[in-house]
């Protein structure tokens, strides 16, 4: 029997998730079929239910439906509840939909395991306070940084997130300009959507130093605008979100198939597809 999965988003034509999941299937000797499904705000819920009714075992959810998916699920696990966003839905035989969010643990796995950056006691700066930022805050705090500072154009949103998550670890917040008054950070993560407009968050130079590790949660063919800025500011250790994509997919596969594939081979095999096609998920 083939277990069927799909990614639902708008657009999804460029998604490399099918290639990643098919490779996971080969590596783990599971028969999986993974397709792409387009939806709109008004058809999203129906699309999920139709997929389930047709025998689908699960789906991934990508932009712009991760927050909408929260209300479509019957239950949320802790990761999705804290993030208030769902990127993976498990479809149970009893008809129940269970929402998960593997983005944050995917980011953590890529930074700590693949890039060998230990986040314990580090000063982390998270740029952005939208859905993508929200989804990674709890996992980042679980790595026990000395502080997680959230900076955003709309300061009130950064303040709200810092307050909401303060019970999980040390958080603070500001706008971009006020970073001028703070020491540089050990790790800087871009979770804004600015790269899609080919621009980078306007952060002051003192935000980074030569030993800062920079991470851009977006990826594209060639360098992202944020990582180009980091390099020009003297940062030499950096990565884009390609590794996070593969890791979050492996955690979704684990939820559905009960086995977490080794990601290294898939990372290498899909590198070329990803960096030549500039997909988002
Ligand atoms: P996503 O799901 O990708 O996080 P989102 O929830 O719309 O999308 O959040 C986008 C993030 O990028 C927000 O932090 C947003 O800042 P605001 O909260 O001030 O809107 C940030 N962002 C997008 N365009 C921006 C721009 N031109 N300048 C600064 N920040 C921007």
C-alpha cells in the first residue's frame, strides 16, 4: 500500500517537498507518494478534507495557510499550539486532524546538528515577528540561550511575542534602529519576509561581529539579500534555510511514518534542485 501525502499552499508549483519526501521513502523503504496541491483562503479547509476523504494520510501546509490550518485541525500538539501555526497535519483513521509544527525543530536541528552551532548561553537576535518568527521561538528558547532578542519593524508585535514566550526563557524586544544601543549578537536569524522583495532588514552594523553566526530562514538560488548584507558586514559563518527545509520535512515524515530519515544524503541530493529553482517549501 502506498501512503499518500501532499503539500497545500499558494503557490506550490516550485515546491521541492515532493522530491525530498520521495527520497525519504527510498531511504527508509516506505512506499510514499507526495504531490502538490494548490488552494485559496476560501478553498483551503475543503481541500484538506477532500485530501483526507480520498485516503490521504497527511499533508504539509505552506504559505500562506499555516495560521489558517490551526482552525481546521481538531487537535494541536504543543509545537503547533505555541506557534499558533501548523505545517504538518496527521490524518487519523477516526477522521480527526492533528496539527503539528516542525519548522522550529527543523531550524534547531539545522543550526545545532548540521552547522555545529551550540546555542546554549548565546545571545540570539531574531529579526521579524510574523508567523515564521513565532514558529521558531519556543524551540530556540529550549536551547537555553542567554537571551533571545526579537526585533521587528512593528515594535508592538515584537513586544507581544517577547512577553508571550518569556515563561520559556529570557526574551527582550525592540525595533531595528534601537539595536544600535545593544551589544552585538552571537547568532542572528532572519525570519522576516523581506528577502522575497530582494531586500534585507535595516539593522545597524554593530548588530554583528566577525564571529557572529547568521542564518536566513529563506533560501533562493544564489545568496539571499540578508546573507549578502551579513557578509559585507564581516560575517563569514552563515547559512540559508535550505537545511531547515530538509530537517522540518524529516520531522513531518517521522510523524506520519514513524521513522526519521537520515537527512544528510537528501540534503546533498536536493541542494542543486533547491539552489537552482528558488522554491520556498
Ligand atoms: P511570515 O509568515 O513569512 O512570517 P508575516 O506573518 O506576514 O509572514 O510576517 C512578515 C514579517 O516580515 C514581519 O515581521 C514583518 O514586519 P511587520 O510585523 O512590521 O509587518 C516583516 N516585514 C515584511 N516586510 C517588511 C519590510 N518591508 N520592512 C520591514 N519588515 C518587513
